[in-house]
């Protein structure tokens, strides 16, 4: 399949995330990974949707209450 602008293949997305293709397959099965499009047997990941998914996972560090109170 020819490269579609704005989409990453399974292998490309796995490399970008530092995961294996098998991990992405597991995430799809559990419905916990980035959004994807299935065209026949081909899995593609929309780059803009994957970016949104990744940003939604960002967590802010939480200050220790004890440390915070000691600073007062």
C-alpha cells in the first residue's frame, strides 16, 4: 500500500512510540491505544488523532502534601 499523507503504518507508529507492533495489536484488542483506521487488513494511524491521544495521557506531577506544608 502506498504511503498516505497524514497516516502512519503500524510499524511506523510502533517505532514512534518506542513499542512493538505486537503491543499496538494488544492495545487495539483492549481498546486502550491510539485511534486507528482499518482498511481491509491494513491498519493505519491518523497522525493528528494519535497526537491528541498522546496529549490526553499527559499527567502533571503532584506535590507531596508534607513537602508543600513544610514550605509554608
